[in-house]
C-alpha cells in the first residue's frame, strides 16, 4: 500500500473477506513482497500480523489461512541480514525470535521467493532453488519494489547529467562508495555519512531518496538467474555510524495489543568494530509484547505532534 487509495482499497477487500468468513467460507490471505529484490519486509510483517489479529478478535481465525510470502532467506532477515542480540545472558537471533511469533500465531511462510506475475486470484512465483509455483488467494497485499522519481538533471550548459547524479534505480548518488564489489569485500565504510551529493554540495539525499551502495543481506541468485534477496531498508538513512529502532504492530488494542520492538546498532554491520556479528549484541535487541505496542502508540502521537510543529516540538527527539 503506497497511497491512501491503496489503503482504502485494501481495507475494503479485507472487509469483503471478513464477510465471507462470517458466512463460513474458507479464505486465503497472502501478504508479502512482490519482487525478488524488494525491501520493507518489516511493513509486510506488520500488516500480516495486524490482519491476523483482526481475524482473531472476530473469532474467524480458524477459517483463514494467513500466508507470508517473502524474498528473505530466513525469517527475521528484514533486509539487514538478520540480527543477533543478548537476552537473559544468552545470545539469540531475530530468526528464532520471528519464527516463534509465526508458530504462535499459526502464520505460514513461503521464503526465498520472487513473484513473477499476479493474476486475479493467483500469484505465480519462483523460489531460490529455481522451482516455479502458483499460490491461490482471496486477498493479497504485496509490496512493490522501490525506485526513485525518475528525475532528469541538466547542467548549466544543457548537458544531461542524470547518470552522474542518479543511480539506474532513480535514487540520488551520495557520499557512498559505489564501486562494484563482491560480498566479502563489503565494508561499513562503503555507506554514506552525510548523504551529500559528491557533485553538488547543496544537494542531499534525505530519507529513502539516496542510492544504497549495495545490499546488506547476502545476495543470492536462482539457477534461472533471478536475484532473490532483500534490498536494504529504505526507511530512515541506514549507515554504519547510526543505530535504528523499529516497532512493528502485531495487533492493535491498548490492553490486548502486541508489537514487535527491535533496535540495532549499527544498521549496517561493521565487522571491524564488532567481530563475529557485525553489531553490538547489547545495543541490538528484540522484544514482543504489550509494552512495545504502547511505545509504538506513543511514537505515533509524538511523530504527529512534531510534524504539526505544536508547542515545544523542537525539544522532542528524532
């Protein structure tokens, strides 16, 4: 869902599925990513469990098959290669943590998948082993791959400098190292620090506008030559010098809601600073529960308050 219209359309489709479930008709709901190189798996994860929660609260869950369709190699990858963190003195992983939620809620997962096409009621996809298959659905919400705004750029003499300023994906080139490299040559220093255009000092790639130098998750290709691996997260500005916090709702409700809260530092693994896992195991954390839902609710309130420039907004942290 990329526009308000998409959200309204999805809500109406879900209402239609709920009515059929109430009539005793079994329904299949598929949520995930619509391309082998998509990003924002966290958004698909969140929508999956919000829908699952809505069905459960209406006592309709037993008639619904909820399926998560993703290009991730393992659950919990989220486009950042997964996370390792310390809990109660033991090392755990985002894979174990995420798989436990899927088992608890009875959500099925189809992983390492690239959607080739979607027809009414059916999704055709290829998996990393080269197998092609089809999945029937009654409701599907698949995230599209991101690209830039396809802007054209010209210098004062009228020469086309689009290729100098933008990557083929349409995103702005910034102070990153875009030299093609093999996976074992990736370094944290490849990623930008200021997000400033190397050609024009007054131009910055803010938020999702910048072009990542490469993926974070390990790139993989099927025997058919199809790349199936998550692209880097595009929310915020991933770098090797900053951390990130993400809270994905897994069901609304101030008393019975749940959310998955995750923090990681740094976003881009830095194996020179943090040998073994690439991130600080004490500053990288994951938790699921009602407290995380309250934090997400508070963040939404604070974000809107700050965006409207209400009194004292400048004192609120980013």
